[in-house]
C-alpha cells in the first residue's frame, strides 16, 4: 500500500502535479489507487466521503453553503499496474454562495489494458462557482480506455469552468461526454486540449444548454492528431432563453495519416438568443511554419512550437 | 570610405508564376553594414523579392543565383538561410494562438537573454511588462504585431534583416520610432534590406534601389532615387518603368 502510494505520487509528478501539496494542511486532497483510498485530507466547509466499491469508488462531495475555499482541492486517481479497471462515481453538491476549484490528476503510467470510467453528477447552486481541471497521463503504451461522463447543472448567477488536458504520453481510446445545463445569469466555459498520435482515438461530446435568461456558454476544443490518430469532436450549444449567448470554437490540427472531424451544433430556440461557432481543421498553417523557419527552426521544431502554443 | 564587403548578391534572377515574369533580369549588390532600401510601387515585386531571399513559399527562381558572403545559397531552404543569418520581418506577420510575445521573440535567439528581449520590446515602444505574456494572436492590433516582428528580428541579431514595409500599418506618429529601430539594427551590426513604397522612408538608407516590374531600374543616393520615384513612378499609370528595358542607370 505504501508502495502504491509512492508510485502514485511519482506518476502524479510525471503528470506535472506537485506532490508537496499532499503535505500542506491548508489544502484538501484525496488519493485513490484503483478502489482504495490511499490518502485524504479535508478542510472546513468541504465534505468528501469516499466509499470503496468492487470496481472503484463512489465519492460524495459537498461544499457547504457560504464556503469559499481559498486553495484548490487536489484529487488523484489512477492505477499503477498494467491492467485493471477503475470506475469513479462522483456526486457533487455545491451549495449556494460557495466556490471551489478542483485539480484532478488521472494517472495510468503503465497502462496496457486499463479501463477508467468516471461518472459525475454535479449540482451547483446559486451564486456559486465551480472550476474543475483534469489532467491525464496515460504512459506510452496506449492500452487504455478513458470514458469520462458528467451531467452538470448550474443554478442562478453561478459560474462553471472545466479544463481537460491530455498532452503527455498516449491517449489510447478517449470518449468524453459532458452535458451542462446553465441557469439564469450563469455561465459555462468548457475547454479540452488533447494531443493524439499512433492509433489513438479521441471522441469528445460536449453539450451546453443555456436555459436561463442571460445564460452564457463557451465550448472550446483544441486537438492535434498525427500518425494514424483519429478525432471526432461534437460541440453542441443550445440556447433556449432570452439574452442567452453561446459560442462554440474548435480547432484541430492534423498531420500524417491522422483524421479529424468536427461537428458544431448550434441550436437556438429563442429569438433573443444567439450562438456563434468557429471550426477549423487542417495542417499547421504554412506561413506560421515559414515564419519560424526564418528564425532558424527546422520544420519539425516549427510545427512543435505552433502545436504546443495552441495546446497551452 | 573603405568599401564594405558584399553581403548579398543577386545575379540575373528570373522568377515567374504561370509563365508571367514577376522578377526578371534582377541583379542587386548589398554591402555589409549598410541600410539598403528597395523602393517600389505597389505590385513591383518587393515581397516576391523578400520571399526569394529567404527561400520560402516555394519562390524558387527559374534563372539566376543568390550569393551570401560569396556562398551560393540559391538551393538552401529557409532554415539553412536563417542559420547563416538571414531573416525577414514580414509585411503581414502570422498570428500564433497560445504563443507568448516572450516566447515568439526568444525562439529566434541563439541564446535567449531576458534583458535583450525586454530591450527589443522597449525599442519598439512596447512596454515589456504589458506585452511579454500576451499572445501573438488575433487580439493584437496590426501595428502591435508589426512592432513585435521588428523586436523579434532585432533580438535575433541576424547578419541580414529583410524588412518588408515595416512602416505600413503603423501610424504616422510611430514612424520615427520605426526608423530609430532600423538604425539600431544597423548599429548592432545587422545589415538591413529595407523594403518600402515611401521615398521618405528610403531616405534613411545608405543606398536605394528602385524596383519596377521586377527589375532594378535605378540605384543611387536615396534622395535622388526618391525624386525620380516621386516624379516618374508614382504618376506612372502602367507601372512599367520607361527605363526598364534599358540598362541599369547608375549615378
Ligand atoms: N504566388 C504568386 N503567384 C502569382 N502571382 C504572384 C504571386 N506572388 C506575387 N504575385 C504577383 O507578383 C506581383 C508582385 O507582387 P508583390 O511581390 O507582392 O508586390 P509588392 O510587394 O511590390 O507590392 C503582383 O502582380 C502579384 O500579383
Ligand atoms: Mg508587398
């Protein structure tokens, strides 16, 4: 167990996490290996109740009314062996006038045959804010399926930010499905950045439902695929209230034999609402490459600079 | 004055697209340590010449050769030429999402030096602390983007900097600043090939070559060439210089 913990911390550091935060008493955290809780720490106003299950854990998170957490909550999930399954069920309740920022690292450094499922139900009250950042590290074998699913609802005057990134190591099969309902005067910003190669498969489906007056939503995807990788991005924004404003923005860069597909769906059901979209798929812009070559970079270095900028 | 070394020499270049000559019979000699301007009207072939020199955009001459310090570089690619010390400040520089001004400037420097990066920005009148972390993306104005381009070229300390209309899209008040940056390039030892369509800008150079329909039709002191340009080229309706079929006029 102690050994698992050490290895989790190591993988966590590889995924650009800082293990020192697990020793800081001001910072809440939870470390879960497979279906075992290896470490946890709570702070005032936050309830975090994990229950170990056969294939993973279920987690009840509650942020009590009027709690504004000063430091982010760090979650670390993962599996160290090459094979296994981990199902994380999350039920989060962010009460009114509360704010929380979560940084989740999902680490599978040796994945050969791993399935990681996440199923989250998140309810955010009024005047609250919830920021969720998820960083993945899957090692270099590509033997992993990651299936995150979230159903989120936002009350009034609340704010939700989600950032998902998978930029180091292989993707494997990744199939994300997020659906968010946005209430009156609330806003949603969803962003995903993924770099796929070899025979990685990336599927993203992100839906924003602007149902309250003056609700706002932005869904942004930045994907780079090379070699034989495939990506398919479905971004859907539904505006069904007066003064609702949405924007969907997807850029995919392809190289080699990779393929990319973008499906922006803009669905406006109120005459006082507006949704815009942008989507671009293509090779790295030639002028960008030539500009960097004229500074002494070779073509490959130039492509790297352009892609890592876009994914930053 | 001692004759400076020849840094760049173009010999009898012809470059055509779809059978139409864009550059033809073009020869040019640039001396090390000078500001050498290329003055020409719209569509004279100035940007084409710039691309030909850095070897980008598949602008390969059908005829003629390019020499850099005597070395034939005609078949070198853009990276190789840049590593020899040739770079370009683009007339309309590219935008880069996510790339900071700091990183954009640093990318061309052999040894990224924070102090030099700050100085390069301050030189173009952009306050370093406001700009270093901004992205070189669509949110910059055209003028800001062009200044950053000049700053990047300055920081790179190239041997030869080709500046394609550094004054275009820059408001008139900032023109003096652009000129002082060009002079700073010269002072740090960079030879400048200054491309412009404004004779008052070419006046800061040591030598001016007048480009018309893809040929150098006149070369000499900036003032004299400027007067010729103003009197003969600006009013010219066809943009084909009457002297372009005769031999190059030298002072
Ligand atoms: N890639 C190209 N294909 C065809 N014609 C071109 C190309 N690039 C430039 N030209 C033509 O060459 C001429 C000179 O263009 P350019 O060098 O951009 O002029 P300047 O920079 O002096 O305004 C123009 O008539 C332009 O249309
Ligand atoms: Mg031009």
